[in-house]
C-alpha cells in the first residue's frame, strides 16, 4: 500500500536528480514525491519537470534559495501520505 510521501530537497542536482527520481519512483510504498528545487542555477528544475510520474503524484516546487530545509519543512505540511520521508543531498 502506498502511504509514504517522499520530499526531495535539491540544489544544483542535475547530475543526480534523474537517478534519484528513478529510484524513488520504483519504491512500492511511496504515494507521492515532492521535489523542492531551491533556486538551482543548473537544469535541475527542467529535469524534474520532464520526469514522467509513473503513477506517483509528483509535485515540483521552486523555492527562492531560502534553504532546502525551509522548503522541505513547508512541503511536509502539504504531504498527503500517512508518513513523510525527506531526502537531502549534502
């Protein structure tokens, strides 16, 4: 049963975001994916927009470089899953 919301906080992740989205898209417990793009200057936002949703609800947020933590916290409030998992790249 799909009950987990996955929040991905991203900043300049165009080299890795496609692989990350492919991995989470294949997870059987995920109900939705929310990508918080924190003002990336590369093509992160474009790659996320182009990614097919594969049955998941995929939300794409563009933050104004306030910090991925700030955008991630706001995304938690919008989750529709029973549980939330946050992925942050360092």
